[in-house]
C-alpha cells in the first residue's frame, strides 16, 4: 500500500535499523561511568552528537538529545523564556506553528505571560516586516520569537534567514522548529534555538534534537540532573540516539537528488489535480516549499470520509482539515491562511516513491472524490426568499461542514445577479469555507453578523454572475 504520509512519520531508514541493532550491544551501559562498558557507551553518544551537530550546522556542545521533538520544543520555549525573564515576558509565534508550540504558548499565557500571533499570507508565509512590526507593537519587550522553517501541513518554507536578521537587530532570540526541513538541509540564518525530530527522517521515534547556541540565555525547566547539560534529564537511549544520528547523515547524503525527483512528482500532482477533479484549491506556496508535500482542498467533501475512501483505495494520506464528523473546528493552519478547509488532503511523498504510484493515485482520486460527494448530497436547502426577489436566506443551522457550503452553492442560482444570499450556520468551519467558496466562484463575500435569535452566524454573499 503506497504510504503518502511522510510528513507525519517515516518508516525506519535502513541505516537507522542497522545502527540501532549494532548499538544495542555496545550502548546499553551508563555513559557517565568510568568502567569499560560506560566508556564505550560514552564514545557512541559523543560520536552521535558530533554527527548530528555536523548535519545541523552547530557545535556538538550546543546540541542536546531529548525524548521527542515535542519535548525539544517545549524545553526550548520554556528555557528560552526563563532565560529572558528579566528582558520581558512577551512571546511571539507565527499563526501556523505546530500545535506543540501553541500548547507551550498557552502554558506561558496561563502563567501570566503574554502571547501574540504573527499572521501569514494565503500561501502560509510569514513576512519579515510583519515580524518587525510585531516586535515593535509589544506589549513590552519580546522575550522570544518562534517561527518554523517549513510548515507541517502545506510544506511552505519560511524566510528564516531574513526573520533571523530582524530578530537579531531587535536583540530577541529566534526559535526555529526545523522538524520538516532538517532532513533536507541545514537551517540558515542567525537563529538562537532549533529543534528537530528523528522520526521525520526515518530515525527511531522518541529522539528529538534541541540546539541552543552559545551565548543564548537559557534556563532549563526543572527538575534537572547532570545529563545532557541539564536540558534533558534521565538516562539516554543511546541505541536510538545513534540510529537517529546515523540516519540523519544518510538521508542528507541522498537529499539533493531525492529532492529534485520528489519535486518533479509533486509538481505533477499540483498541476493535474485541478484538471482531474473539479472544485479543488491547491494550497501552499508554489515555489518556496518542501520537495515532497502537496496539499489541496475539495469543495463539497467531508475530509474524514475522503481519507477513509482513499485508504480503502490503497493510499495512506493525511489531512489538515478538521471538517469531519468527529471534529468541529478547522485546521488552525488553513484558517490562518484563509483558504478552503473542507475536503483537505495532504500528500507527503517519502523518499524513493516511484512515479508509477503517483500516477495510480491520480487515476484513483477523481472517482474517489466523486463517490464521496455523491454520499454527501443533502436534501434541497431550506430557503426563505425576500419579497423583492433579490435576496434569499438559507437555513443551515445544525448542519456540519461541508453541508452549509453545498446548500449555498445550490441556492445561489435562485437570486438574480447582484442579489444577496444569507446563510445561517452554527458550524465553525463555515467562517472559513464560505469566504473561500466565494473567492473560488467569483462571488462577493459581504461579511458576517450574529443571527437575530439563538446561536449561529449569518454569512452574506452577493451573486456576481
């Protein structure tokens, strides 16, 4: 079964498997002991640190191995904020950061700190000028800025080098979540803290990287011990660490050629999906993106139903859409970008993906989307025409995504050009998907207001053609 969910996790790289098995024999002892077994374990740990540091582009004594990428992010954020407590307690994060960053931001806010989000454009990119404006806006001096190197859901790369220059000029450290980009290349720029996760490049799960540059004020959250510079307490999983470092070096050796090949396959998907499937929006930056990720959203489709249908068709894909029967809120990334969230599919190709599998996916996709759309054909919408015939109200209260948009599409032809349709909906995704539908269809979105009675929102759309 083709596995097209590499952005979530990769199967073990052959080098990782070999290194793990070899290190099990020599890396089981306590690397803090002076006996022969301890010294052997210490040599393996030190060698792994040097290998990983070379791939990251840092000094070995700046790199700490943690129990996961999430733990690296949490420790990095908390430690950097604590180290800068005298300077300020204001945290800046981009609106499309990984949920682990947002969770850490929530903890900081609940502890009395302040947090502000930096917006993105429709491609998901953070503008350096917006970072500068957020740093100047306050409240108070910023303690830390968090910007990922590349987005997990849509693959958009961020201008980290330029953002790092802005942060350096302001005297504020920059933390970079490099989980998605680190397998492909080092992160450039004068960043202060960087994190990564081994399972993103085919290393073992349960190994993360935390890099803190020399000179950066950093106070690890307690309790701490003497291991890993006090930044990752507990006994090191040396076999897994060795496998993580060895596999990172191995994937980097293959990265340039594989990136070019995967980018060509992704370009093929980006171009052909809109040709094969009607009413689709391909999202993410066309140029500044990771080589193996392409994300698109399909109108009039339940995201969960589409993923299950593709799984039955033999393809493992993921979704940034929370527009499903079990979740009531759209993806925070798609929401921040202002793009369509319903029927979202993320295809992330692992290294070595054959072109034939991509062609088979493109052959299966149109029929799969059509079948899901047929299953989600609701009865005609309940409409209330105005007396003058130039306005119509569609009652979609109590109906989940994608039904409000489907009912809007069915009703739009019932008003004259220039007429206004009001959609009543209490579905959270409608706030994102109705404006996105208008942009795709060329109609004018007039805004929203609370319904007159009870919960819900009234969305107004003017028919343009």
